C-alpha cells in the first residue's frame, strides 16, 4: 500500500540516520545551558519538570540555545516562542520509548518487534539515536505575548493515534490559522538552522544525527550528554 505523502518521511530509526557518525570536538564541548531568562522573547514551560529541582528540560547545548533565541527574534511581533523540553535524561528517553512501543504492541499483538520499533519511532526517538539526550532537540510551541498557548490543530506531544495524524507537520487536515502558525514557526526555526522531525510539528533540532542527514553534513556535531553539569 502506498503511504500518503504526509506520512512518507524518514524516521529516526532509519539506517541512513542511525548510521551517521558523531564527531564531537574536544575543543568545542558546547556545554548544556539553562534557557531560563536567556532571551526576552523566549519563554520556558515547566510541564515537563521532573520534580527533581534540577529542571533538566530547560537545558540545551549553547549553540542550540543561541539559535533558538534567533528563531524567537524572527517571529512576528504578536508571537512568542516557548521551550517545552530540551535535554532529556538518557534513562528517561529509554523508558518513554519502551513504554510507547509496548502500548502499541498491546493494541495489536500481531505486530512484529521490527514493526513496533518502526511505529514507535514515529513519535519517540529510539534511545541510541535520540537528539533530546544530546541537548540538541527542542520541543516548542507558540503563544501570544500574554502567554496564551496558540492552537495549531494538535496538542504538543500528542501521538499519531491521539491526533489522527495531525501531529505530522504537513498533515493535510491542518488548515486555516493553524496552518499559518505552523508555517511561521517553521520559517523562524529553519531560518535559524534547525530541522524538523516531520512526524511532530513541535520537534526541531540542530547538530544531531537527524540534522546531519537532513542537511548533508558529514557527521553529527554532538552526542549524548549523560547528566547535567555540576
């Protein structure tokens, strides 16, 4: 069966992504930086706070955060960019991938392990290639200057099953104002050097394997960060 055009995307689990090498230069460590107060037009949302007090979701590699600030500046004056999640602990990445994979398996026990891995990768990156633990991915949304979250026809973090596919950036059922907002978001982030994961309108990255594949770079700039800096 031919897949619809909006679903014909390269997933994180594809060999052309997992096979991209990582070359993180020792003279350019690009540490994780807290995004709190980094830029006046860049907000931070705490819905992904793990309760530890460390607020890992607020952290990004400095070059990624600098580009995110550039994207915030590139938006029209009536829009604000908000970071919902940046760095994610590797252990958490594995947990949420395996949990979603197992949910898909429970819904259809006839699916093979390979099929479940592929389906899960539409929404959660496999741990071995995931950009969030590298501090290179951002999950973002748009708000008004007053902080009211704007509707882009699919809540952030909604699965393909929950959203009827409207989590895909280019899903044809998304039109009108929601489509225009997605276009503005994409223009600002792509202009700042980010690439989108096409199954998730909110997920953009810079410097990871998926970014390297999309841009033709010979290698990813950054690999997994095991923990926050002291």
